[in-house]
C-alpha cells in the first residue's frame, strides 16, 4: 500500500457507495445521488398514516386512566397533615375527626357537614 494520503484519494473515486460502507472514510451524499437514505415519498406518507392510525387505536384501547382522574379530583388539602380530599364536606369531616384541637380553617367555617 502506498504511503501517505494517496490511498485515501483512490477511496473517493470508487464506483459505488456500497463499497465504502463499514469504512472509516465516507463520501458526501451529493456524489452518489441514486443511493439516497430517505424513503420514497408516497411510501413514507402511507407509513406515517398507518403509524398514526395504529397509535390512535392503541390510545383508544388503553382507555380511561382512573388513577389520574382520581388524583385530579383531589383538590382540597389539609393544612395539618397534607391529606387530599375531593370536596369541602369531606374535608370538614376529616378536620373535625383527625384534628379536633386545631382551630377550623376559615374556608371550612360555612360548610355544612
């Protein structure tokens, strides 16, 4: 093998890009336009549509997430123990039973238990 950079010059002029794959040196894409890495246009669009339909089907199949819905419904938080409750009536009952010595918060003063 010749010494110096002359062997790299011969690699640049190989007839096909496939000969260069796996080599440390690759040529720019504009030298070999027939060997494009992109999918064909119509095939690419059809593949994207098929994938979107598949994802929508899986999402629909998964259904409603009950844990997330229950967590979103817990909007009242006890100031003493940080327990979360869904409505003010439950909050007041909790406060009266679990924290009887602590004064009632002002937002629970007018709530009917």
